[in-house]
C-alpha cells in the first residue's frame, strides 16, 4: 500500500515525507470467543450474581512467582493452582509470564516464619500499583519446598475467595470515584510502547503513533488506568534481498478483559542500515498508515454483536 504523504511531515513548510511502499494488513481476531481464556460465568452468573451488578472490566494475570521461595517449576505450578481457584470463583484469570498491558496482576510471595512458610497475595492494577492484599495460613517448610500439588491447591482455594472480595471492593470504590462510564466519550487507549526497533525507532514510532491516534479520535495515555484498549508495537529487522533489510512491524490491539482484538501488520524492505540511527519520515509514514488500521480494529470490535450465551 502506497503511503499518502502530507506537507510538513518534519516541520519544514511544504516538505513531504519520502514515499515508502509499506504493505499493510489487518489481522482481526474473532470476537465470538476469548481465545483460551475460560469464561465460566457467561450465561450463568452463579453465586456471584448478586455482587457482580457491574461485570468486572479487568483480567487477572498470575505470573509464576519469583519471590515465593520456590524453584521455577514449582512456581509455575503454584501460578496454575491460583489461576484455577480464581476461575472457580468465576473471575477472568490466566496464568502467564507475559501479562498484557491492561491486565491486573496477582502477585504471590512467601515468607519464612520459623518452620513454616506464609504465602501472601497482592492485587496490582495495570499500572502495577498495589490495590489490596491477603495471606494464607502457614504451610510447613518441607511441604512447601516439595511443591506438593495438594498443598498448592489448598493454599489457592483459601486465597481465591479473599482475592475475589478484595477485587470487587476495589472495583466498587473505583466506580464510586469515577462516575463517568468508560463507554462514554472518545475511546481511551493505552500506548504501551514499541520494542525491537533499531536506532531511535522505538521512540519515534511511539511519538508519531500518539499524534496520529489523536487525530483518529482516541484519547492516548501512557497509564493503564481508565483505558479501554491497549496498543503495543513490535518491530523486527531481518535480512532481505541483497543490500536491503526487511522491516516487519506489528501493532497489537487488545482490550481490558485481555482479549486480543487484532493486529496491524506492516512489511517493507529498506536499504541496509537506513534505520540504524534516525527513522524520521519513515516513522511518520508508518504511523499514519498504522493508525488507520488501529481505528478499523477498534471500530470492528465496537460494532460486533455481543457473544451468544453458552
């Protein structure tokens, strides 16, 4: 797709950015489901129906704990156990080492207390600010160190109801102080940054995207609080045809519940070393085209009918 150059791309009157033949494609996620994220409460609210008057607008990510006095394999097993217990409480939770930009975290730690270990749990919002905490009953050091599944299951089952209550309390308090609906007004998007680009590409692409997304009607912010959508940029530069490099850029759009809405993919070849230092007009053209794609992804998500009850 040929870029549409505009005047004044780099500040000079009448100056136009160079043309770069970026191939742009949209990869839209199916909105009928939420990938591999369980949805146990869809169509049957169950025991939390009276408390979930306003559905939770967040997804909980449970990364393998690094400060829980456990080896790596046991830490992953504990994260899975906590995730399963939260899902049993009808909360949208997922065990992952790579949380999405709008995910809340369940941070698990453990402290040695004599011949026992005390597991602790903290809720962190998407900006990684602590919101609430709880703890489980002490576990004998040997049982904890051996990573017994039944021990992790018991600890997780004990912590999950407390975490559920705390999360609902936090959500209720936040809504009381923010009476405006997230659905009202222009969509708010967290630009979570760009990674992988050589030279000043990460900063240049993020800055240009912020400008063009604003032109598309988004309220762009760095913080996660209040954002309905998130956008991440990933850049890969690999060998191309002789004397050239192949540049592959993906813009990943997700929403607060952790569902990936789609990707804007851009591909082009540039002369070897062209982007080793300054991206300049390349960042302008890339962002201009990609912002159109991001708008399409979000518009399709907003226009999609609600998923059918299972």
